[in-house]
């Protein structure tokens, strides 16, 4: 679907940018974080700026709206919107453009909407100001637009506040808000990064369609090559502030010229394709006998009370009747979207939350309901790594001391032996032992996650539960960390319970997959068999929604606006029985989808 | 919203009830025999008088019975009688209460308006001389003790310039004590507002607001100020309690006919029934104000309103 040029000869592009520099100048240097960037955007065109964190892609998008941070300085040979010079405009000049002719949607729809104003109030204000509409007419137009982005019961929604909507709904509201005045250019900064894949697929489909319907150009800022391949016409690749390569999406994916582009494409995990950089896990074979971890009929529920001492009116069925086993040296991936209960399950396994029913056996011993002192011993066996390595490291403590702390705490070594052990651990995770004296802020995201891994390994655990441990990392770093984890497994025979929402990561690291949906396991089996022949409706929709990093295989999107049904029910609700059926020796699937039918009807 | 208010009202009642227990125990907590201490100042009290007082206060019974006697009396509006003069406590306090409330609420209004304005501009003009001047003034506001500021204001505006009366009642006489009382709190509210606004300016929803091309005043008032005031309002309840306390000193300086003057006298004379009544009325007022501020708080922030429900 390429756009057509108008027949009236050569027209100036809508956005023309050449030689753009953005920097945070100090007295001595310009400190440019974007250097010599050039691109153009036309109407009806989707241009994607792609790059990893720190590449300067977001700053570039902010420069197009004059919203750079105060300390930043931009200069360019040319930065034009039609024939208007975007550099050095006054606030008044910008008012004629912002929200009216160029509008923007941001990454995190929760924090990008004002929490203390209703959806409706936030949406009508641009119409009231730019088009001089009164409240009533503006509201009518807003309802039209909400309808266009497929928000059901829009007249009810506009009276609600952002926190009352789901993530997907909020991002639709963001998009609708940006569309209110019919802009010529829509800038979307990581519009789907904070969303689940099924919602992401809905939102991307929506953007494509709006481009066609509204005759609008889109600048899509993203780090996700899959998203780029599925939506963009033209791609601009950036790396650490440098403009690396520009081309049509077909060119970039089929014949990347620059070494960085090639590396970026190579590290994109490609689901189900034969060219996985580290193909699916033959290296270690888990021992089948004597499982390390056995979870049986585990159940966690949270009561929602209206006040102290009141009876619970509603109940969150966070984990409901979950059973699985994890062998020694095995990696089991726990996949599911936000709210599916996967993190709650992990915490219940480690007794960080008290389960309401079922048993957890670690090395054959039931650990549910152990007292704190006995639990400490078992904590040594099972360790956890979290998503955000920066938040889980103490910023004021040397990283070496943080790795040493559990060793000393569990009495595994004393005196000089501790330092030796820390040194070994640093080497194991590929860090220079001399860095042990540094503080967390001196490391990059990937290095920090290595430190967290070293800390988890310090007590010689037999199980590591990794909760979205690579989700916050750039793809190139992500691939390296996954390799490291596999490497450690080969050396030590450790088991992983790997919680993730990213199916491509699953394929790279795990032997088996468990798919979680509304607190239940709906499918459990070997990675190969679940990803190649998914049997449950939900697993299939999850797999279909994953963006494929190949522009020649763009999906036909089915516009589905339904949210996942909620795991919250009235207090007297009894969960329906939901038995699992065995398909193959190592592939189980839940029968049907009683929850969907219950809620969907 | 309704259930939120009911919940808050319940908590308020609970607070007052707990206060009555503390107040009732006050006579027990005083070292030595309360009756002897009470009569220590008044020479010539007879043994009979002391026993009568003991019986009237129920001090000859056990603690629990004592408390229920006290609570029963309170519920009937009987706060006891002053030792000196034997006047009923409640009417005595209620007669002075309006004056103190007047003073403290005027001071709260002045402090809020001044503090929010000051904090907002200090945040908006961050890094400029405006911010430095405003922030320096708040340091002064916090460090200058009210009794000193009150005396200086009296001297300059009351005596030398003669703009305001040095003592008395009515609007004109309210200005100087209210400003004195407001100064410290304006500075505290100002600093709080500044840090809250700085945080709001950095929020992503502010970037969204700027990206809409609205006039600056709209973005600042509708988006920034409202969100930024949420934590400030919640702090004002505490501020008001401080002001009620601070009023005691200020009333003394300006001879303002409020509860403060009465309370200071009561404390100096160890008039326990009066002190008890004073503490109780004081705490009821503070609880009522917090309740009022909770309502404002909920109106500002929808997330608070639905707190327990979603």
C-alpha cells in the first residue's frame, strides 16, 4: 500500500528536516545527543524512527513540536513544516501548530493523561480553543472521535477519569485526543510499548486505518523492529545520536547497509522462524526424574473490601488452580499478559504472598505455611531476579557489597573467601571484578541486570525465578543476557522459572511454556509444540498478535476491541471447573474457555 | 463519594472519642494528688471543700467508673466548672471560641493564598532570581518567631504608622494578629507548593497539555495547579491545627479576646476542668477542619474519592 504522489508536479514534503542537531550545551561543549539527522515526512506516509534507548529518537520527535526540555538546544540546516520554519518560533506561533496541525501521543497512557480531570474535559479543551466550539458541540465531536477509535459506551467514558480505564482504552483515548482537531501529522512516541501484544495489535491496526481515513502522516518512534516491519513505509535508523540509515521498510529489512542496522535486525528475536540467532534450546536437557519444584492446585485470591471490618464484596481470582512441575536444569517460561496473575504466582511460590490453597513443594518438601526461620533456608534454594535492575539495587551501596550481602547473611563464606566468591560471581556474569567497588549508577542497564543475576547466584540457588528480567532491556542487550542465563544453566544445572510477556524471548530460553490467562494455566507443553501448534484460543490470539519483523508478512488485522475479561468477581462467585486435556505426551491444554463465555455473554 | 464521606465521618467520631479518654485520664497523669494540686494555689481551702471536689470529679471511684461519669457529663453538655470562680466551663469556652476561629481561619486563608501564589511562581520561575528571592523569603518566614514578628508589627503598623489598632475587636483589629499567625504557615505552604508544582511540571501529562497548543494560563491553571494542590490541601489540616496552637501566643500579644488567653490563664492557674475542656474543644475543631479538607481533597483528586471501591 504505497502512497501516491499528487500529480501537480514536485511538492515540498510536509516535514523536511536536514542536518538536525540537538544538544545539551555546557560552557565548553555542545554535547550533541542528536547529530546531523535528515528525513522527510509526507501526508499519508508512516515514517518510523527506530533506535535503542539513548539513540535520540524521542528528542527528535519533541523537537518537531518545540517541546524539547529547557536545557536542550536544537539547530538545523532546515526544519520545516510545509513552509514554516519550526526553529525559533514563539509560543504564539506554536499554538497555531500544536494540537491543531501536529499532535502527539505518548508512550505511557496512564501518566500522559491528567489524573485529576475527566477524559471528556481533557478531550474537549483543544477543540474549544482551536476551533472555538462551545462545550456542547465539542462534546459531540469528541463522542464521534471516540467512536472512530472504537471506544464502546463513549458517552459514559467521557465522564470517567483515566484511572478507571484499562491500558488499551487509555491509549485509545490518547489517540482520540490527538485526533480531535484533525491534524496533518501525528507523532506517536512508542505508542504501544506499555501495552500487551494483543492490545498493541489493535492499536497499530487503528493507526494504519486512521492514516488512510484521515489523510494524515504519522511519525512512529519505536525500538521494536516488529512494529516497524508491520506498519512503517519509511524507516530512519538511529544509533546513539547518529543517523545511521534511511530507506523504505523493504530495503531496510531485506538489504540493510549499515553494520548497526544489520546487528539490530540480527538481535531481534523472530518467533517461529528458522533463523533464530540462538535456536531453540537443544544444549541442555533437563533431568525428568525428581522435579525440583512441584506446584499443585495453587490458589491466590485477594478480597476487595469497602472498608475496615466489612465483608468482601468483590474478589480477585489472581491465581486459580494452577499445577505444574519444574525439573532440574529445566527452564519453564510462564507467559501471559498484564493481569494474568503470573507475578502473583511467582510470589506465591516463594511464599512472599500466602496462598489460599494448594501446595508448593521445593525439593520434595511442602513449603507452604513454613515459619520465617525455616523459610530462610528455602529462600537460599530459590532466588528471584526482577524487571528493573536499577530499582532493585541499593543506590548507596557498592555493587560488590550487594553481591556479598547474601553470602554473609546465609553464612556461606567468611573473611577473604567472601571477596573471592564475589570475584568469581562477577567473572561468571561477565563483569570485571574490579568494578565491584562501584555504585549502581555507574553501570548501564544490561550491566546492572548482570549484577542482579550475580546477586541471585551468590547463594548457589537451584532455582531462579526471573520476573520480566529482560523486558526493560534493549534488544541487543537482551540477547546477550539471555545467552548469559543459558550459559550459567549449562555450567551449574540451575532451573529457571522465566516470567515474560514476550513470546520471542520464550522461544530463545525455555524448554517448556506455560500460558497463563485470568489466573489459570490454559496451555502447558514443550516450547516447540506450544509455539508451533498452539491449541488454546487464547494462545493462538497471543501468537497472532506478536509483530513479525518482516515487512513482507504483514498481518491481516481483525479489529477486535474487546478487553480481556476481568479476574474480579463477586465474593460469592465460584470459579468453574476448567480441566486440562492431554494432547501429546508433553502438551496439555485447557478445555474451552468458560470464563470468556461467562463474561462475554 | 457518599461512602467516602461516611467513612471519614466515622473516623472523625472515633478520633474525638479517643480524645475524651486521653482528656479524662489527664487528672490521673498529673503527678501527686490532683485535688491537692488544684487547691495548692487557693489558700484556706478546707478539708471538706477538697472532699466535695473529689466526689464531684468522681476521683474517689475507679478509673473506668470515673471515665463513664465524665463521658456522661460531657454528653449532657456538662464540661465541669472552673476551680477559680466555679463557672461552667463550656459556656466560658464557647464565648471565646468564635474569636479564635475567626483569627485562625483568616490566618489560614491568608497563608494559603500567599503560600500557594509564592510557591507556584517560585516553581514556574525555577532557576531565576525570582525563585531565589521567593525562597529566601520563606526561610525568613519560617525562622522568625511569631512573638517577635507580632511585636514588630505592633510597633511599626500599630504605633508608629497607626494604620491598625494595637488591640481590640473587629475586622480592623484582626489584620495584624492574622498576618502574624499566617507568616510562618505561608512560608511552609509556599515551600510545599513549590516542590509539589516542580514535580507536576515534570509530569508526562504536562507535556501532553503543552502539546495541545492551549494558552499558557489554561495549561498552568487547569492542568498544573489543580494536580499540584492535592498534596498541599492535605497538609493544610495539619497547618490549621498548628495555627490553633499558635493562636494562643498571638492572642496574648494582641490582647485578642480568644480561647488562647483563657487557656494560658487556665494553665498558669492549673485550672484542670478548664484545661480539659479547652483540649477537647480544640481537638473537635481540628477534627472538623480535617473533615472539611478531606472533602476538598476528594473533590480535587478523583482517585481518593473511589479509594476503597475500585
